[in-house]
C-alpha cells in the first residue's frame, strides 16, 4: 500500500482471491448452519424421537432424491458457463429448459420416496415439495456460481433452511412446535424460497447472444453418476438405518451428526468455490491446496475430540448421550471428505470428459461399497457400524479421485481452453 493510501473495509468484500471468496462462502454456510442447529435443537426438545426421526428421514433423503431427478444438470451448467467465454451464452433460456425437465422428475422422485418409506399425509407432501424446490434452487443458483458470484448462489441454497430455523425457534419459544407445524414450516419455507429465488434469478441474468449447446445437457449424465454416488454417501447411512433400525435410533444418529457438520460446511464451501474456480487458474497447485486443508482439518478434529461430547450433553439435555460414541468415526469421515474437495473440484471443473468417464466408474463402485458396508456393519455394530462404513467409503472415493488426477496430470498446468467442449 502506497504512503497516504487508506485501507477501506469495502475492499475486503470486493476481493477476488480464492481464499477470501471461500471464507465469505463459509461465513454464509456457518450462519445457515447455526439456524439449522437451532431448528434441530428445537425439534429434539419438543417432539418424541419417532417424530424427530421422520423429519430426519425426509431431510436425509432430500439430497439423494434431488440428485436422482436432476441428472447432473446443475453441475454441467457450472462446468460449462464457468469456462472462458461463458458470458456469451444465454444462460436464462438454458435454465428454463432444464427446469421444464427436472421439476416434474423431482415430483416423481419425491412421491417414490414417500411410497418407499410408507409416508402419508403431510409427511408425503413435504418430501415431494422439498425435492421439487431443491431442484429449482440448485438449477437457479448454478448460474451465479458459474459467474463466480459464489456468495449470491450460496445464499439461495441456504435460504429455506434459515427460514425453517427462525420459524422453529419462534414456535418453540411459544410452546407451539408440533409435528404438524414442523412439516408445514418445511413445505412453506422450501416452496417459497424456490419460487422467489428462481424468479429473481431469471429476471436478473442478462441473456447472452449464443445458445448453450445441447451437449452440455448430455455431459450432465456423466456428472450425474458422480453426484448420485456423492448423495448416496451423504444419505445412505440414514436411509439404511431407517429401514433396519427403529426411528428412535435414526433420531440419535441424525441429532449427533447435526453437531458434526463443520466438516461438511467447510467441504461445501471449498468445493463450491473451487469447481468453477479451477477453470480460470493457469495452473492447479495440489500441494498448496492440500496443505491449507490439512491445517483446517487439525483444528476441527481437535475441537470435536475435546468438546464434542460436552456439546451433545449441553444442547440436548442428556437425551442423546448414547450417540456420543459416534463422534470418533464421524471425525474420520469428515477429514476424508475435506481432502476429497480437491479432486472432486479438479475433475468436475477442469479435467476433460474422459476423466469424468473414468471417475464415474469409481463413483459407481463407491455406491455399491457404501450400501454393502452399511448393511453388514449396521447388522454387526448398529449405529457405530453405519458411521464406520461411511468413513471407509469416503477413503475409497478420495483414492479414486487422485488416481484419475494422476492419469490426467498434464491438464493441471495446461490452459483450460484445451479441455474438450461438449
């Protein structure tokens, strides 16, 4: 800074450095997480464990059901529009075409999920509305994310959960947080957020002069397999527990996991910025990225191992102490997930289509491994088995990612214009 120049706070918020953008996205995620934890605490203190388990099942199945009906179109949109020259394309028309496909598919997926778990009435309506709304939000936020407006995009994704946290807190304080009120709040929050944000995005985005190629939607099919396996690994433990064990056990698992989400939040923030970001870097420095992640992992691990059990006892009044034993395997899975943010972003954003195809096979293998280990380990060790199975599956996925990067290493330093177009 030259003599006489003064630091302006606004310059910090206008910074384009990757670590600053990740920090700002993480701030939004942490704020949203605070409201999500507030909602979870209000539910755990107000409702029977069986009802908390049903709500946990709906929210736990949401990522997978949404992914199954999106067919990778959100990720394909980010991958294509974040490349140099992406501003020339008509993203608005592309979003409309995608929505016409994924919204009806979301309704079908939600209805199938409700039938599979025997949900009826308000619970069935909730899972359908949540899947359709999630699809709309993921497609609508893919455009600002591709334009490197990460904060705006992440705000849209967290809007319904923040709203739920606020309403649950008010209902809890007034003593009127019932099972029916909780489901109604979920329906209105997700539905309202999806409509408002999608309409706002369609009006705000300036249409480009060129049509987005149809090949982008076909490329989404490769990303679909990868994101499906990811959503399975996020959701399958809760879904298998919901079939093999009582809902009360699922409530214990979900409630304890709710305080472990710092790993998830950092992962999402890293991947959210890195996937489109790697398209504008001249060279991807894997060692530097992993060194920074290692420092974050050490801090989070120490915090959970030292204070995690106390947090569970304090927040939930001793009702969920049986789940404290899950903290260790949850930490291991969280560490592996943090490091996975690097290969997932590089493969999904920068490497050529052949790398997507190769990683798709690893991803499909991860689905089979994850489900098989969950079934076997839950039978042997109950909830602890589910947590251990998840950690092993993440290790497999991380190794697979780096195998693909090693095979395509020449693209880490090559200009991204060399990456094949759809």
